[in-house]
C-alpha cells in the first residue's frame, strides 16, 4: 500500500500538482510534511521554468498576450 501511495504522489507531482493540493489529497494536515516526504519525487524545475517563460515571450523578446491554449502550449 505504501508503494502505491508513493507512486500516486509521484504522478501528481510530475503533473504539476501543488504540494498544498497533494497534502490535502494524501490527508496530511501540514503541506510541509508532504514536501519533506516527497520532495525527492519532484521533477527538476529548470525545463518547466524555461517553458513557462518561452510561452510568454516570443523569439524576438516581445510579450505574447495570448493564452497557452491559443499558442498550442502543452
């Protein structure tokens, strides 16, 4: 059962679920506890951070006011 719970947490974190939401899903009263237990499962943030900025700024540095859905960002 522990392995299934750990797997569930890893899937949620990979999908971008917030620690606060995951704590609630797992029944933890303190999101800090959830972060301490599952932090090693969190994906590296460098690529996600780059994609977030790339989604806002165009190649020429101009700001794209459209939504991610309009730009086809996944």
